[in-house]
């Protein structure tokens, strides 16, 4: 089976509960729609989320979100400036401080490079249905867009939510469109999976692509 999970945002407790619930076999794959890091100020554990992803190995494929990109950019800039004895303003979110308390500078920089290797969009073909996965918005594979298109979405996202991408089922996170539930459009070709995880009242949402079964962790 192929599972897709929305924004985790440092909530390793909910991520662990989800992994227990879906109980991935060696043949299953979990796609994470990005925004793995930042937030969950009630119980943040970015290192725990990171180690869980590493532990899943080939059974897990992460797409890059805007928060992951911001964290990676900050890490690379921070250690580059440290060498030149130039200080950087604190990172806006909690992940850098929490992770740099537990990981060495080399491990931090490896994390940043690992994050930047995560793709912005993935195309899948499952039992004849073509899927596009991206953090905020998908594009026709033949029309490559600037990074921010996939990371942040565009001003005409209402059009994307209504129409999707012709010939594909698009699966995204980033925006809690459904207010705590996985949202899908009337054409059944756009699914928005961010259910607010990382905010105190948010949920972690997960979708099985073969069965369209939805899983929620409160
Ligand atoms: Mn996002």
C-alpha cells in the first residue's frame, strides 16, 4: 500500500501513533508531504521525527516543504557564518535550537543537505491512476515551476483546488483547507492532507492511495 501523510511539524508523538496505526510492511511506502519541522510548541521533538524518518529508510519518501527549506537554508548559513565569525539572527521557529542541542555541527549540516535532496514533486502511477504529490501545489510534470510554486502555492490556488491538474490526482499538504480533515474537491482530483498538526488542537492526517481510507491522530 502507498500512504500519504500531511504536515507533521515536529509532533513526533502523533507521528509515532500513526506509524503504529498503519503498521507499514516492507512492501508499503509512506510519502510525507513536507513541513516535517518547526512548531509543535506543546511538545516539539524534531530530532525524534528526523530519526523516525531515517529508521523508515526506503519505506519512506519525504517531499520538501517551505519550513524544511527554511530550516536547511538557516543551518547552512549559520555554520558558514560561524566559520567567518559572523553572527546570524535566531531562527524564527524552534527546530534549529532544539536540534543543535542534540546534533553535532557536522550532523546538522548533513541534515540540511539531506533536506535539500528531498524532491519538490513526485509523480506516481498506482493501478492505472496517475498521482502528483507536492507540499503546497502540483504542476504538470512537463511544466517545471519555480521552487516557491511547489513550496508555498500560488495566488490562484483557488483555481488549483477546484480544477486540479488534468489527468492526475494531486495530493498536497501545507494548508489545513478541511479544518482538521483531509479535504477533497468535487472532481475528486485534489486532496489536501494538512490537518493542523503542530498546532495544539491540530490532527495528523494520512490517506491510503489504494483504498482512499483516511487515518487521523488527535
Ligand atoms: Mn507549509
